């Protein structure tokens, strides 16, 4: 089998390449080795780290491997299989590496052992230490294992600048998490001092989230897929985002990658957060991972020495696509969850213990696909179909919640807020009422409260300010407004019929039936009317007729 053919880049190409020190800490070694494993087409990658990483870092993959000649060339500076002199357009590069300097740079400051097999009968083992290279045979299946030991042994200043075992391994762990979320089809395993700390099966985004977080977090997330057009070429945004009820207090849990390359990109991260709009509680940040795949030629991977940032020529369009992708995914997820309770007009509501106000009403037909005109004795009824459907959905959601209770979104970590003495006293004397409303709050002394949970009916988290308002109402002796209703009203709006949705005659009749079963059929949940009526006598007056009847 023939592996990739490695050659040295010419001076002109080398001069183009963003220069800078590549290996600054153990996590950088891991990043470069992961890049190489992924570029080799690996489907499973294992990273093993001892101590802070200077003791040992080993990355094994089941990728294409290297022939003996290529293995020897691989460790030379500016030797790469990924960029040819005739194809120097870095913006068209689809691999993570392209500079041909990582292995050389690692070998400069550590002992490197490379065992590889490209599918031949015998593999190759290369040991590079103190500028000397030893080559021997290695028995191993196809793939490559790179073992780096004695990192920075000859660089005491570098070694000094490291942050200790926990911090350095923390960086490595976060790095592997970022790669796993950027490459959800690859299997990743991370072992520290012999113990497995991360295991990801490579079965998609949900699975990656499960590995990086836990089952609970993964179950409260929705996948993202959004494609749009960028000057005639497709721009794809894919990934996964947790419901707004799952939050963290830093933005580090929003991870972005471009074409499968994890990057630090403030703009893209901001776009993800913007996609959540006002759904996030106070100063909370979401958990999300997105991969943006812009058309070839629009990404410059060569703007940062460690390749942690990329240049995007269509940044504005890309950020706006990301924001749309997130908000669409969350709306779809909302609809999916609310639709379990709502939107199906076929099932009657349960609260039918009084006469139907619309009995005997005859549907005439739609007007501007916005209103339903109906005849009710000597009145002409005009029904706003969106408002009517909202009312129906709202009452369904409300009765579902009455059965299951108001879910509370746990704040992790809890927030401490200071309130007026009166509000603090109100919190102390009404713990059950607050719990009923979905608040998890406890007095913390000195006029402060510890807020561990906020009401989140169907994944919508309320703001902390809602708690202040509620406490003020309690302190004033008022029955607190049930804010669940406001949240529910917004929820009911999402899956409701929109202006321009054409209803068949039968659907229009069903909508009217369901509206008739509501407790409050004449107002939408936001308080606007659902039905207006026009008396026949008004028409008669308009037509200057003395009587309402034709004779
Ligand atoms: P670059 O990735 O920029 O090409 P590197 O120094 O990281 O430069 O690697 C040099 C070459 O060695 C790569 O172009 C590739 O051909 C080969 N190589 C490195 N690691 C692996 C691996 N894990 N599997 C297969 N080939 C590899
Ligand atoms: Mg590389």
C-alpha cells in the first residue's frame, strides 16, 4: 500500500505560512497530533496523558499510516503531504494541517517515537531524540501512534511557565472535548494517568454531548441543521444546542468549529448566544456546539500560528446564518415539545362543562386567510384564526402543566441576589407558594437570597427579575401574578396558525369547536379579542335600509 507522498515545501510557500512558536504547552502537542490523526482519516483516536503532559503524551489512530520513506520525511520541517507547491491556495485546503512543521517542532523540544503502518506487512518505528533518528521495524496494524516524552526537558523556562498538573490536563481535556464536538463521527478516548476520563462513541452530536457532559444534558438538547446560500454556494451550519433551561455561568460552553476545525472565534460564539435571544436567564450562557461549513475559498486557515483562528471572508453572512440556525432549532424544538400538548385540533379539550358559545354558528369562509367569517343568527362573527388557535393551545398547555407541575430550571451555580428586607421576609414566609410557582429560593442571610432554580415551563427560563417582582407583590400583600401564564402565552404562540395559513372548511369548523370548549374563548392569551361581531342592523344602517329584512 502506498501512503501519502511527503515532500518539502519550496521557500516561497514557507514564506507565506503564518509563523510563530507552535508548541507552547502540552495541550498544543495534543492539538497537533489530533490534527494529524484526523487528517489521516482516523475513525478512532485515543489520547493518553501522564502527569501534566510533559511526562508523556500518546496519540494513537487507525488512520492511513505512513510508508517508511514518508515516515522519515514526516519529521523534517516543512515536509507535508497536504500542500503541494503547485497548489498553494491555502483557502482551498481541506486538511487541518498544511505547514509541515508540527512533528519537527515537537521533536525539537521532546523525545518523539512514531510507530506507523500504512497497511504493509511490516510497520515502521522511528525514534527521534536529541537530533538523532533511529529507524526499526514495528509490528502494528494500520494506523499511527505518536508518543511524546520529556517535553521541554531542554526548555526550563517553558517548563517553569506551565500551570500544574490539574490545569494543564484541564486544557487537554477541554481540547479533546472541542475536537469531539467538532468531529462527532469520530471515536475519542482520553486517558489520564491510566484512568479513562472521556469516552465518545462517534455516533453524532448527541453522543458527543453525552460523553462531554452527561445523559441529562444530552437529553435536553436539539440538533441543528441549517443550509443557506452564499453567492451561489451552500453554507451549512450543523451542531447541537441545549434548551435554554440548561445554562452555565461562562461562555466557554459554546464551542465552534469551521469545517471541522475547532476555533476560538468570538464573533461566531456571540452569534450562537444571539440565537437564543431572550430565552436565556439573566447572565447565563448556553451549552452548544456548532460547525460552520462555508464554501471553499472563503476560509483562510493561515491567520494564526497555532491555527486556533481562521479568517472568514463572508463573516457577516456566516454569523447571521448561525444565529438563524440556533433560533430555528430552538423554535422547532419548542414546537415539537409543545405539540405533544397542543396544536392538534382534532382532540377536544377537557374542560367542557358548559354550553358551547358557538353552537349553531355556521362558518361562511375565510377572509384574507386571516379571519373566518361566520353567521350566528343575526350577527356576523369575525374570528381571528391565529388568536383563536393561540387560545386553544394555551389552555391545553395550561392543563398539561397543571398535571405535571411547573418545571424548574436549576441554576448551576446558584445565584445570590440581594433584596429589600420586606422581600426577604416575604421569601421566608411563603416558601411553598414560591416553590409552586417554580422558584427554588432560600434565604441566605443579610438581605440576600440564594436562587437555585427559576420557573421554566417547557424549557423557557424566567429572568431573576421575575422573582423580585413576585416577592414585591407578596410583600405588598397581593396574590402574586402567576407568571407561568405569561410564559405559556408566548409558548402557545409558536405552534399556532399564522396569518396566511389557509384552513379548509372542515378545519375552520373544528377550530371553532375547540374554541367553544375553552374556558375563556373570547380572548387570546395575550388579552386580545379572538372574535368580533357585527350586528345585521349595523349593515342595514350602512346600506340605508329601514329594515334588516329584504321584502
Ligand atoms: P502537516 O500536518 O502540516 O502536514 P506535520 O509535521 O504535522 O505537518 O506532519 C507531517 C506529515 O506527516 C503530514 O503531512 C502527514 O503526511 C504525516 N503524518 C503525520 N502524522 C500522521 C498520522 N497520524 N497519520 C498519517 N500521517 C501522518
Ligand atoms: Mg500536522
